[in-house]
């Protein structure tokens, strides 16, 4: 079984592709829930907060998926060409980021986080720090991993398939990460430096466990795949326990529900994110084993569009919200509003990403 799965990964969507599509779909729901939740009665806030926790795996899944796929692709090549890699990510990641950040700052300046710009210096600062729109802080963090990819390739080469190196790396990463969570909880999350150090939430160390996890999952894929396919029910149970726990923690902050309190930076959410990654990876492995080639092909296509779709999603969401007059409808039918916004945003984001890519290919001709 494992050999068949590994062979099929080279021709069809891999675990990273599935994670990117799930993460991109989920991340579109987060700003939507942030819009809809305001002004709702407590029981609806509680329900929407639970949905928010349910999809609060986006950045970890995206990072794990990016590292997994990059290690797989470069392993197939057998080498890491830094010049070609950076040229590629400049075209595929940085140019779309620059263009969409300009769109948000120029045409939708009201979406800015923290203090909106009122001079050129603040404009540049908002441009690079991820505050240009509610979702772009993710982007600031993820681009750091893209830049640091050669270092993770060195880790991949050092690990090889040696078991003790994998165990050592995992233990060190867990110790570093959970100490970082303790530091963040003490000083930043409702701590004395909450305002001064809030940008630490997009510092790459805050998500390092998922990046290293992606490398380990590829290097030790025989063990990883075997464990997931055999013990996925345990993963499912832990997923359910952690989901209940994260909702309990959010409700302890009282009402109105503040989605800032549904933070990535706590042990319960870390375990929850890892369990979601495990379940999505299990789905990918089962689809590969059962030769669901059409499903795999679609996941691969959507994964190629996921980054651009992610960048544009708040733009489309705002257009639907403003011109569909959903702010009035939302007060009476919040759940339907979420559904309409989510589906509409997903279709326009992926459809727009596809059309832009086709246009770019046409221009290059």
C-alpha cells in the first residue's frame, strides 16, 4: 500500500496540495465570520465562534503543505537551484502580493488593521507588515518561509532517512515551539506587551513546528503514511477533544465573542491544527491508494491557484457584502449570509485566479 501511494504522489496531487486547498477554502471563511458576528445575540455568536475555531487551521496547514510539496518536488529533481527557486517565487508569490496589496491599500483603505496610513512612510509600513487587509498578515508570515526554503532543504538533506535525526529534530522543535507559546502567552496575548509586540504573531517562529513537520513528513513518509492510515481514528478522537477544548477556552472570555481570543498561539490549538493536518493527509493518502485520479487532478489544479485565490478573497468578499446589501440581510439570517458569502467568495476567488493566470499566459505569448 505505501509503495503504491508513494509512486502516485509523483503524478498527482500530494498531501501538500490537499492541505493548500483546504486551507485556502477555510481562510476565506475567517473574515466572513468576523463580519457577520458583530451585533448578533450571544447564542449565534457562540455558534459562529465555534465555526471560526473549526476553520482555525489555515496558516499551519498552508505552511505544512508548502514545505511538504517543496521537499517532494526538489527531492525528485535531486538538487535545489537557489537562483531558479527565487526567480520562480518572485514571479509566483511576490508579484501577486505586491499587486493585491496595492489594490487593498488604494481602493479599499478602510480594511487596514491597526492605524491606517496618512503619509508615504506609513503607507510603506502598512504595505510590508501585513496590515493592508485582514488576511494579509498570514501572507507576511508565509513569505518568510518561502524565503527561508533553502535552509529547510539543508535540514531535509541532513535528515535523510536516519531515524535518530528525525526524533531529535522533532523533540527540539517541540521544546522550542512550546516555550515560544509560553513566552507569547505571558507577554503578548493579553500581556503587558500586547500592543508593542503584536507583530510577533506573524514572525516565522510562531509557526515553525508546522514547517519542520512538513519536512519530517516527507523525509519519513513511509512511517508517516503508515501511521496515519493505521491510527487515523486516534487522530479523529484527538481532533474532537481539542475542538471542544478550544471552544471552551473561547467561551471563557465571555460575550460579546472576540475572535482575537481564538488564537493560534496556545497548546490546545496547536494540537488541534496538527490533528486537522493529519486528517487531511489521511484523506489524500486514501484517495491516492484508491486511485481517485479525477479528485486528485482537481486538487492539484486548485492547489496551483490557491495562493492567488487567497490573496484576492477579501476583495471579492467585500464586493459581495457591499453591493449585495448583505449587511441588512445578515441581521435576520446570519447563517445564510455566511453561506452565500463563503460560496460566492470561493467561486470568484478561484475563478478570478484562473482568469488572471490565463491572461498572463496570453500576454507572454
